[in-house]
């Protein structure tokens, strides 16, 4: 099977690097390879390019360049934002049960060093009860950590309402926007976000680079977690991944210009895929269908083992869990929190489309998924 034959519907896991991004990166491997902190001319030229990438990244979320810290990805950004707040008087953290493992595991660590963490439940449609958030936050709460758009269901939380409550309570807002940035408009100022994590490879940039936005209010409370040469305003030491940063900046620049066009086209394809797949008897969409990101559809095919179906699909790439574990025999903690049984959770598949998805690929995917799913059910029933 050649790479050209792959029908890739797992864009929430990672995306193909846009050729324009790759073209922008290549010179920083070969021609402009100096360290950005070097004070000679070659270093100064590279530093200027890094500063430009910081502005490109900041513009995408309506921030300032000096509020951006480059990281190895969203996981590192999340760890810096949460662990960097460890030396505080307030010892209460609030998050949601359906967060990415990068948040949940870091919160587990915070519990081990004396913090109290509240893991809020969500409704069957994947949305947080805003009233519950208001009730649980107190003058001891340091930070609320909430995902913008869920990586498995695509459900978008009511960020505005969340932010208003946190502002009144004087609680910091850490937002994992990994699945939202580059796809939909995200304005950290208007939304009152203090920390925001992103990864370039979720919106057609390279793997191994991301960023953490830190508001002026939050910056004074944050301590570095990686010590060394004091790069990036002493918040994240280490030699910068210049080609990756250039790629992140270019991907952000393209997204700012094209995300509206991408949304229109991809949403049409997602809806066509979803309508076609829901022809499977008893199938249903997991999560709120009104408040979700336009590229994602998580569908339960009752009686079908999703792991077996994914393997049988061969060249059609989809997933049945989080991005970091595309094929898993464990039921999704997100779907379980939404009230699905183990059986239904293990019969669910996430389809996530992207900039390079074509209508022809959607037609093929509908036909193949329905054919195989029906075959599995017929075999299970012994017909």
C-alpha cells in the first residue's frame, strides 16, 4: 500500500505539514542555522525570524509576542502552566473529567504535592454545568483548567460563561486549546484566558513544537520548570527549536488567513460523512452536535468492535480514543464520563477531517465503513 492511497481521517491526532510551512522551515535547517541567542550577525538574523514567528503565533490568538513561550508542544505547555503555579497560597485546582491525559496526569502530580483537585463531571452531551463550576470555586481556588474543544468528541465548552465566573472569583483560567487554535477564531483577550496551550502539528505545522500563551496577570505567578540558560524571559530555558518555531509561525499565519474558508469546506464534508455513516442501524453521534468543532464526528456503531473495524479499514485512518492512543482496547474516559457503557464506548469511532480531505475520500470512507460494520454485526449474530 503506497502513502498516496491513505485516506487520512485522523486529523485530531496530527495533521499533514502544509507544503508552505515546510518551505518556510527548510532554510533554517541548512542556511540560517545559528542559535537565535547568539549575538553575531547570523544569530541576530535568526532571532529576528523567531521574533516574527512569535508575532505570527500571537496574532492568531490576539495576543502580544512577549506573551508567547515556545515549547515542545501542548503537553509541555500544560505542564509549565500547571506545575509552574505550585508555589502558591491557594491550593485548590478545578478541572473537568474529560480533559486530555496531559492535564489529568499533571493534576494527579499536583495532588501528590499537596494540592486539592476537583474533577468536575459533564453532561451526557459533553458540556460542563456552568452552575456547578460557580459553586465549586472558592477563594482557595487557584486555577481552573478546561479544554476549548474536546479532542475526542469535538464538543466546544462555553468558554465565555466559564471566563465570567472565574473573573468574578479571581481564579486563573488555563485553557487547553490544542484542538481549537488554527481551526476556529480564538481570542485570549476577549475570552479572559490566562494560559493557553497549543501544538503546531494540530494545524498543519511540524511536530515537536508548540506554545504557551501567558497573560500579564498570570506571568507574575509562574515559575520556570526547565532551568538553564534563561532563554525565553527565564521561563523556559534551552536552545530554541528554530525550524519548528518558524513552522509554527507560518502555520499560524496561514490559519489566520484561511481558517474561515477551511471551515466552510470541511464542515460540508464532515456533515456528508456523518449523514452517510448514520445509515448504520442504531448508530448515533456522541456529544452535542450544536456546540462542536466542524471537523469532528464521534459515532457509535452498536455491536461493532471499533478496534477490529479500525484494523480492517486498512488504508482509512480513524481512531477510537485520544490522539496519543489511536487504537486502544480500553474504553474512552471521555465517552465514559458522558454516560456511555463500556460496550458503546468500545463501539465508537472518531472521524476528524482536515485541510487536505477530499469529497472522493469521504465517499469511499462511507462505503467501506458501512460495509465492514454491517459485516461484523452479521458475523456476530451468526447470520
